[in-house]
C-alpha cells in the first residue's frame, strides 16, 4: 500500500504542490519537518533523503497510517 520511494507523488507532497491536509498530527509534523528541510536545502540529494525518510515512516507505521495513506495516495 505504501508507494515505492521512486513514486513521483512523494515529490508532489513534499514540495507542497498538493493541497492535502493531514488528519494524523504525527504524519503532519513529520512532513512539516521534511518540508522545512527542503526549504533550507532544495538540492536533489536532500529531496531524495526526505523522500526516503517519509517512505520509511509510512512503511514502519503502515497499519496505523492506513487511512492517511489512502487520503494521500488514493
């Protein structure tokens, strides 16, 4: 259910090109932290690092973040 890290939808969410509103405070805080990191360092390397962190988070907590994943990625 968690998209591969290579899925372009991760980039859309992390670069704030999506209007998604997080239901989970935990996921929202994690994405806000990653977005701040990208604001200070927009390099492709940092983007890949942030995508990997978001992917790892949702992979680890897939069961409890199931509804958020559905809302985020369909």
